[in-house]
C-alpha cells in the first residue's frame, strides 16, 4: 500500500506510475492530477481525478469509455484484460458463467454497442450477476446522452474502489457497505451463542452459493461482519439459522421433528454502500426478523 | 357413504359387506363386531372393532399383521394390493419413488421381515415420505414384543381412517388435523388480502412439491385450510409469501430490489391430528411468525 | 323485544306506541313511517325513518334537534330527561362528572347554544368522555350549516341504536363493534390459558376505570369479547396482562423480580363499529402486540 | 480522584487518610492493607481489604457491622451519618420517605435489631426503595449466621462502590450496570430518530419518578445510556415511547385517535451489574420489545 503522504511527495512520473491504472488505459488522468498535490484526503484526490476527466472534453471521455472491456466478452475469453478488470469481473462471477449466461452477455453487449457505439460499463463489484443483467437490460432503454453520463459515473465508482485498494491515509472513501446479524434467544432472554448459520447468495433461480458458514459468539453476533470492507453486491441473499440444533443443545423441549429447524431469512441488498443489520429474535416456536441498523 | 344408522340396522352379511375391508383381508373383525349393534357413535364402533382384534389371540393377530402388503414392495409393483392400500401408499408418494428410494425400502423391508418375521406396518397417511423412512429405521431397533404392539396401533389408526371415509353419522373420529395461515399487514394495520402464497412440501433435501398456490381473502386468510379433513402428514413444509408484489400493489415504497420479496417460512408438522396455525405479521422491512392456534 | 314481523302487522297507533320514542320527543317520525310497511329489514325501517326526517323540512328538523337535552345539563341535573337519554348519557359517565368536568360541559353547552342556537347533539354511546369533549371543542369551529347536518347524522345514529335495542328480526343494524384479545405463549408454543388480564378504560390523564378482569381460556382467548354487542366508545384503553404470574405458575425460570410482570398494552379505539383484535405473543423476555383482525 | 499509582507510593498515614472511610468508621482496614502494596489493580486492592476484614475475627467484624447507621433511622434524622452513608441513602430516596414508609423502616429496623442484635446493612445503591423493603422483610427470616455473612457481603459491595468513586487506574471494578434502548421504525425500515421517550421509575404502586426525558438520535438510540457508570437499582421501570407524535411528524396515516400513541414498556431490573438493552420495533399498528444485549 502506498500512503497519501507518499503520493503527495512524488514527482510526476512516480505519481503516474502509482495511479496510472486507476482509470482504465488512461494514465493521462493521473498525469493531469499531479499538479493538484498535496491532497488533504483521498476524497480530494478522487475528486481531482474526476474533475480532470470532466474537463477533458467529449472526445477524450469517449476514448476512456471505449477503452473498457466488454463484460464477459472477447478480452475476457482471450485473457487480454487489465489485471484490475480481470479481478473485478471475477468478483461478480463473470469468469464462470453458464453457456446461457455467456449467450445473454453476448447478445446484450452487441445490442448495447449497436445502439450506443461504446462498451457497457458498470462497477461490477457493486452488483451480483443478476443485478448486472437487470441493469444491462434497463440501461438499453436509455438515450445516448443519459448513457454517456451513466458510464462516467460508473467509471468514477470503479476508480474510487481502485484508489481504496491501493492508497491509504486519513478517512477512507465511502465505498464500503456492511452486513451483520445478531441472534437473540427470547426463550431464555439472552444472546444465542454457538448457533450455526449459513450465509448464502441466491445468485439466480437455481444457483445458490454458500458464502460463509459462521457460528455466533457469546454476544449472539459473528466475530466478523458477513460482508465488510467492500461494497455489498446488489442481489438476493439468505441466512439459514440452525435453531433446531441450537435449542436441542440447550435441552429445550421441541416437537419431533422440531417445529422450527433451519430458519431461512431471505432478503435483498440494494445499497452497496449501505449498513444492513438483519437480526433474529427466536424461540422454538416463533421468530421475528427485521432490517435493523 | 353409509350412515351409522344404516349400519345399526344391517344384518350380519350386509354389515360384513360394508365393513369387511376396514381391516386388511380380515372380514372376521366386522363379523365379530356385528353383535355389538347398535353403536351410539363412530368412536364406539371403532372401539368394538379394536376390542375384537385384541380378543382374537396372538395367532390371529399375527395373521392380520401378515396380511398387510410391504411398503413400496412386490404387491405394489405387481398391482395386487387392496384398493385401500393402493390409495394409502400413493398418498405418501410411495407409488412414485426414485430408484434409490425403492432400494432403501427394499433393504428396510427385508431387514424388518428378517428381524420380526412380519411386514412393516405404518399408517402412511399420517406421514410424509421422509418420516416413514425415519420411523422405519427407528422401529428396526425395537424388540419383537414392542413392534407387535406398534403394528396393532398402526392397524387401528388405518382402520379409523377407513371408517372415517366410509361411514358418516354423529361426531367424527378424531383423525383429522388442521393447518391454516393468516397474514396481517402491520404496515397498514389491516389483514393482507390478495397476497399470493405457495404451500410447499419439502419432501427431502432435493425434492420439493408445491401443494397449493393460494391467494389470501379480505380477512388475510385462505378460503380453505391449507390442510383439513385429513391427517397432517408428519414432515417439513414451507409457506412462501409473495410480500414484495403485495406491497408493490399498494404503492408502498420499497428498495430496488425490495428488501423482502418472497418470504419463506419453513416449519415441521409433528402431530397429524393437531391444529397448526402459522401466521405472518409483515411490513416491507420486518416480519414475525409463530405457531398460533 | 318486539319483532319486525310484529311491527309490520301493527296498525298506526300501535306502531307509534312501539317506535314513538326512537326519535327524541318526535312520535311524528314513526307516524310518517307507518305507511311504508312491510319493512323487509331493520335497515329498511331505519332508512324509512331517516327519509321521513329528511323530508320534513327545515323547521321541523330544527324542532327535533332542539328537543334533545344538553349533555350533562339542566335536564340531567333535574331528572327530566327521557329514559333513553338518561341511559345513554350515563353510558359515557356523564352522570358522574367531576366539578371541573361539569364546568367544562356548562361552558361548552353555552358556547354552542350561543353560536348555533341549538343543543349539541352527539351519539354518546359511540364515545368515551374525553372523545365527547374533544368533539365538542372541534365542532364549535364548524359553520351552522355543517353543524345542522352533523346533528342530524348523530340523531340518526342514536335512532339506529334505539331500534337495535327494541326491535329484533333479520340481520342486525351495523351499529356494533367488537374488541377481543388472544394470548399466545411463544415460550411453549401454545395458547396462554389461565392468564389474568385487566381491561381498563383510560378515561383521562388521571382517571382509570377497570372495565373487566378476565382469565384466558384454553384457547388463550376470553370467553366473551372484551366489548361486543354495542358500539366501541372512542377512547383510550389498556390491557394489563399478568404474565409474570402466568409463567411462574408454569415454573418457568424468570429473574427476581421478573423482567416482565404486568405487561400493559395501551391503544385507542377510533371506529365504534370496527372489529379490533389486540393479541399478545409473549415469552418471559419479549412480547409482540398488533392490531389484528 | 486519587490514582492507584499514587496509593501504591503512599506511606501508611497518607494511605489511611485516603482509604480510611472505605469501610464505615473502620480505618483499621486501610491500615492493615497498607503492607500489601503495590496493588496491581483495583480488584487486588479490594480483595486485600476484604481479606483484612475476613481475618480480623468475629468481634471486630461485629464492631464493623454495628458501626453502620440504620436505614432511614435516627442518625439520618439527626444528620449524624458519614457523608458516604448520607449520599448512599439519598440515592435510593431514603431521605424523602412518606410517613408510612418511615414507620415501615422503623418497625423493620427494630425487628431486625431485636432478632440479630445489629443494624440491617444493604448496599442501597444497588436497589430501589421497594427492593430494599422486600429484602428487609426476606432477610428477617434468615438465621443469625446467614445474616452475619450477608451483612459482610453487603459491606464489601459498599466498599467496592466507594473505591470506584475515589480511586482510578487500570480496569474498573465490576460494579456498574448498563441500561439502553433502541427504536427501529419497521414501517419505514430505518432507525426512529427524534422520538421522545420518558424513562420512569415505578417506585411503588402509586409513586412514579420520571428519571429522564430523552430524544432518540439518528441511530434510533439515546446519546447517553439510560443508566450507566453505576449499579442498576433493582426495581421496576417503564419506558414511554411517544410513537403517535413520531409517526404524525412523518405524515404516516394513523387513526384518530391513533391506535398506538404513547407505548409503555414496563420491565424490572434484577441484576445491578447487568447489561440490559430494551429495544422497540414499531409501526403505527404493532410493536415488539425484548430483552436484548
């Protein structure tokens, strides 16, 4: 990690070496930003870079946009993407699509290029696969003017995440979300500790991905957030609380089979930078869940 | 349907014609019961028949037990079961097993016959498929004496259900369970009407069977119980409440995608003759469910 | 009770004897309605009477309005009200006011008569004392035209309640509300039976009136509704569930003193003809309540 | 405040000057403890002092016990108590008793002295008034041996609280409890901010004491805990959440009067050193509360 202080002391060539790939194939953005040193915060640095892009004129912006690879496209298949793009696309599972999904992306990429004359850009780390496809379909309805603006917004989001990964110092950029849970045993009036819980991404109708298997601690919480330190990918998720085993372990009378065994709580994350808390209040015969904070 | 009054007026041959198949291949039970007329209630009739079996001695009881077909066994495959047995076995899905399940039943039937010298008898209409298999495994651990007693108890349950289907008059036999739901919209403080809900049997890890798709009425209930007028098969079930669409239809602000969309409530039925009520209190951001009454 | 059939067969003098006091000091309404026989329903009879009033012209309507006694006024003090009015005013506690309240009514009666030249009329059985006073204050803001209309509406409500008390036959008039409760013990997953509950009217800041002390039955309900067969007086109420004693009686571990002991649930009734259900889902450490149905 | 480091460097006379009144009229405890320096923690210091008392023999312990003033007794009336005792007794409201309560304490003090030949000692800061009286009654049933032990335990608790107030350094003694609340608006799926809440001590059947009036912050919490940094006095409390005004302020449709207006949540604190969290999940038509953590 480079620090903000380091950056502020760099000459232009070191500065461009450090930040040249924040914008895809566009070291000129870093170059144009070097003058603005010293940056008091990462926020100020990010703003300076977006200002540079905004001021660069239409042609240069379009070149920047066009330098991005298609999602799950030719560059991905041929391994010619930048390391950043490769990493980003794999985060949303775009490197392991089914044949149908590949065909869907192919069709959408072509339709989008045909209509707008540029690649479809989205900050994939803020989305699950279904959300990317839904956005793709929706944005095809936009006008060219709107889409050019949307593309820049997404590029700025990508840049912020890349900055967040590479540079440290001062307050972090507001690019992270937070998802946590908490289980209260309202039969005993205490936190439910030692409760096994799976955290699952409902990728699509059929595809489910167990992201984590956690055990609640003495406070009824998990030691680590379910998701933290990164955007919450927009999508649908499920927590599966093994409350049958939990109450059996405490010798609480249950029916056979227990009325409640694995309690599924299904919910969507819609704000990648949001704070979501999804608690469970539970007895062997009842439960309550809600969006907490 | 024959009425209890009709039965009470029948001579022995008509009586046996009417009730000869209440006990599998054992018209002698009806024969021995004819004397006891008039029966004031179905309960009294059922008790008279079980008393006749209890008094018939060990050998005759064993003959009665042995006259029952295996579950998913040779008689089923060859179509030589009584109509009652055929109907009963199909109710639990034993007529549409996978190859693995057929092999499991085959193995268990053989092990059981080997150990106890009689077929495994269970009142299948009180169980889902997984519950039958679990009982099968468990009962293999019993002693011969216990199993003979359990077999009779199950035969009396089968007889009660057959009586309940054929004879009417007075109070019904206590062989039915009841499962219902109720949805309260606590965002608006009113019953949730027009809410689509699926009722699903979780047959096994993989196999799920949508039993019903219902829409709640103005009281937030379903016009018919989810299960009524028959035993509740022991097993695991899921209600899937489409609350995302419901609140969208009322123009309630939700996130995109909605925090809650299809709310799954997973529970087990453990008492076939029990009354289960599984309500949902719901807003777009929270819900509560419990075993009600 | 007179039946609708009886009424339909009566000559005019008997008819007026039976219904002459449905409208205060206005037997002419019954007289004018006699022609309309036979009435297929109480609803039709009530409509015929209100139509007679509506058609009687402004002067006669004003005479009808003026024939009503003040609330907690001179006629009440001197015992010269009709039996109906006396009964009605006492239902809302207007016969047992504090000196301050008497002064408030006196002031409001005078202000109202001064502004509108007629007595303030309200169907008192649909209100608690605080609601009457609040309505009194609010209606003083109205114009004369609005108030004359409101007065007639209230007179028709009074008439409907008097008819409901005197005449039976066919469907009842929609003048009744319903208030009930239900307690689910979600610690054990069963209805809470034998639970002591007080039902209290919060008459005003200081004044509380224990209306009923009930014990839940095996279904966790009360044998009788908390209020039924009459309008629900608009006002504030409290249910006090003695759940500490209930769980102690079942030997459930609680803290000392118990975390929850007497659980107060405070709510308002706002629709006199509404159906209110106020359930409690409770463990020794948690509870949920809601407007049910 | 004196620090632990200061203490560890003191000669005996300074040490006794600093800690002589930790035990009521018993500077000899501090004296005997001085040798044990340096104390690595407050816990170690407290243990050393209790060890000194334990080792001092029966006569000296009885003298220590007897040096304590009666609760609400002659010393209190005449103003001859130590400053510590005065402060402690007033914390539980013993300096502002009704005549009936004074008579009750008088009767109990006499009965206790008669039976045990010593004053009744209780760490009053861990109790509300009703809890002190209940303990008084209960402990009168004990044997002399048990009571002498209980008296010492209470003296050690008093000493711990006095140490906690006077000395700082390292980890604090475990003498504090914590009470907090949190309001979630499950109508909107967000914390309820700006919600007015009263925190009330239910001192006795009639007497209620509004301890705090707070307004929830943007997280739906209060900026300060309801009680923190001191023991939670055992007793009964009520939170009164003004949810009618809260939802009216957000233009949410409610009935008139609102179904829920001021929501009372009544609960007991039973563990003075416990952590209690009492959240509310609320819509205009429903709420849930529970002992959280």
